[in-house]
């Protein structure tokens, strides 16, 4: 009897001890919501060097493993804010310390250029770099996002929605990214062709399309290179820039060919090095900020107004930089029933720098003009040398002589510089 009692007590003690051990392991392996929030915050700071505040965390195992995080914010002067983040990991790979997530849903995000800049130079640690963890062939199956707001250096906030399904090596199987609530729709769609790094590309923007093919290749030095060939067709220029919070100095529909290229050390760096070249025409077109004919006749004194054109053609190059997008228009040709013009323009941080030669049908030929100011307040004028030459031309022969004199004065100015050119081209008054 005593032996039976001892066995019973021993078994009970063993069960209690085992229960304590299991409870301890459960507390570690199956943490509470508060413990999980603390671990996520610590892991984020260890890998990025930036602290993370988490409002709420809730996780469940049934019917599917799911972690829900709400009201997240990085500790920065301009924090990154996330309203809701839902992660659905695969449990079996996770227990084997392998990273495999079926789906991530993210909504109500606020990100600014300044907040992202704070992460530059930080050596982010890959969780798989720990020898105890490995990455699955497809670490993330798909990601959905809604109302993700990006603020640029000027503080213009633009919202985006999207859905991306991934293959191995972070290659999108399909992808759709759209401006939130844009009308007409502004969206990019990608569909992979087989297992090649080649995607059918469909762009809807400005009531038109820009469809084509996108290619991705890995170069011998390990760099990745992106190339895309697109064909803008009936894209309303005003609608295109308006959907991205800008206003255009040109109105009309664009037709042409666009080449997109970018090269970087990793996929995440491709956007920062993006370069585009578009050859095409806007027809009919309208210059919305000034009356070109009146500016010619008044040597740039007249401002404002509009210039209707039958067609405006040329080449536009854009290059992403850390300080904004640099745009260069070359080979510009404009024609209408009133005038023809040629020129080039450079735009950076909304400042204009360019030149044009304008022919007016009523007899003014090849009048050179300098384009300056900003996109909001463009300024057309004759430079010092061209203005002095125009004065000489007027004295010799009105009309055509004015333009020819201006062109000669402009050439002298280019040779000797602005001030010297103006002085040498200016008419000399006889001494008394």
C-alpha cells in the first residue's frame, strides 16, 4: 500500500514538474501578445538601428497562423506609420527555423522621403544570416497593400494600392500597383512570361496606355539591370502629371516610344537609378503658361497666356537623383498656323533653363529666346547680346533684320560670354 502511495506521489510530482517545464517552454515558444510585441520591437531595432513603437499585437494559430499588428511607428523625427499589418506565416517551416510567409497585408501607411533617408547607411541584418535560420525558396508568397502614402521632398503625399505574387529570388509572378482612387485609373500591371525574367507590361494612365515588355538581367559583376520598352498611345499629358500631384506646362495627348533603363547592386536600388527616354509627339498641343508669339514680338516683356500648337515633338530624358528627377527636353519642334519653333529645355527642382528659336509667319525669322524662371512662372526673354543685336537689326532693317541681328548678337554672346557679348554687340553711341 505504501509503495503504491509512493508511486502515486512520484508520478504526480513528475507530472507537476513536467507541467512546469511545458508551461515554461510554452511561455517562451508561445508568448503572450505583450511578449510578442516586445520581441518584434527588439528584433526590428537590432536589425535596423531604429526603434519601433507597437500599439497592439494579436496572434492566433487557428484556423491559420496569423499575427496582426496595429498602430506601428518608427521612432524618428518623421516616423514611418503603419495602421495595420497582418502576417500569415507557415507554421511548420517556422518551427524548423525556416522563413516562409504565405501572405502579408498592409494598410494605412505613411512614409516620407526624410524617414527613409534615416535608414541609409544602416547595415540591416538579414534574419537568415543567422546560421540557425534559413530562407525558403519563396520566402514571401504574396503581399497586398492599400492606402500606402509616400511623401516626396516637397511634401506632396500620394497614395498607392497594390498586389504582388512572388516567385523564387523575389521575382514577381504577377503585380499590380495603382494610384489610390485615381480617375481615370493610373496603374501598372506585370505578368511574367514563363520562368524567364521577362514580363508583359501594361500601363494605364491619363486616359491612354503605355504597353510593352520589361526585362531583368544579372550582369557579370553581379549588378542587376532593368530594361523596358513601352509605347505611349493617347496619354493625356496633363492627366499624367496631375495624377502624381503635379501640373504640366503642356496639354495634349502623347504618342511615341519610351525606353526605361536602370542598373543597381540589388533589386531595391533600381528605382533610385531609373532613367527614361521618350521620343514622341503631343498632338494637338497647348503651351499653357505663355503666349509664344506675343513673347517674341515683345522680346519677352509679355508674360502669361497660352500657345495652341498643331504638334510638339522631341525627346524627353528623365533621370532619378537623390535630389529629385532631372528632365531634359531636346530636339523640340513646335508648329502651328502662326509659328514654328525649335529648342531645348532642362528642368530640375522646378527650375527652367532652355533656349528656343521662333519663326513667326508675318516676317520675324529665327528670333532667339532664353527660357528661365520656374514651372509656375516661366520667363521668355532675349539675352543681353541677342537684345543688343536686335537693336542693331531694327536700325538696319525692321522685321527680318531684327531677328537676324538678335541671332548674330546671341552667337557673339556665346563666344565672349554674357557680359562681354552684350557689350560688343551693343551699338556704340558717337562721342560728342
